[in-house]
């Protein structure tokens, strides 16, 4: 019984670690359509965090990732910060 318990525990801990590692390796930049994994890595390496990428100017982003990717990143953040459209209920 003890070996069965130990094996189940080992399996559970391994699974939890893999989930945790996956969660730590993702960024909000991964959700931007048209911006690939390599571009995300370049941006994070240059700016250090997704918050600093958010506050960077389009020219700063373009110097690292290119003009097209910079436009996509700025458009993504602009859409996220825009207030929802006014609706009459």
C-alpha cells in the first residue's frame, strides 16, 4: 500500500510541477495575434517585462521587433485599454 501511495504522490507532484512551469513560461504577449514566440522572447529580453513593453513607444518596439510587430502590439494594448462602447439598455 505504501508503494502505491508513494507512486500516486510522485505522479501528482510531477503533474503539478509541469502545470506550474507552463504557467510561468507564458506571457500576455503570447495572446497577441500575429506576434510569434521569437518576437515575444526578443521583446521580453529587451524590455524585461510585459508591463515595460506596454509602456514602450512604437519606435522603441520597432527597433527590437520590426514595424509590423510593433503596430500589432500597440494596437492590442490600445484595444485592451479602450473603454467599452456605450450601450443603451
